[in-house]
C-alpha cells in the first residue's frame, strides 16, 4: 500500500512541477502585469500546493508532513489576496492594461467611488 501512496505523491509532485514551469513561462510570455500576475498566482496556488501535497503523501503524518499542510493552508489563504492587492495597486498607480484587453472591472469600480 505504501508504494501506491508514494506513486500518487510523485504524480502530485510532477503535476506541481508542470504548473510551476508553465507559470514561469507565463511570466515571460504574457503581455501585461495583470496577466503575468494571474500566471504567477496560479503557479503558486496550484503548482506549489500540489508539490507540498505530494510531499505530504510521501512523508505521511510526520513533523514534515504537518509543515507541508500548514504551508499549503498559508499559501491558499494569502496568495490570491496578495495578487488582488498588487493588481489593484498597479491599476490605481496607472499601469495600463494590454491593448487587446476586453474588460476592466477596476475602472468600473473606480467610477462607482466618485
């Protein structure tokens, strides 16, 4: 039974590495700060948490396993909030969206404030 859990853990680690790789690729290839921020956030929440969960499956309920779970909870709670704060700050600072962007929800919110 332990071998199956180890294999599943390695699969989660492989999936996490793929998400992290494509997130890094998105940081290089995407056109503006908002799209890059989305790629970075997906990379952290899906990639890094998948690696941590795979590590938890391999090491089990040990001190390292509990640390993996705690780090996953911390990342899941803080990464989306931090990305939202950075995006809102960039928009308020006047960082322009990509020319082909279709919608700007922050501009709609800004109009409602006045």
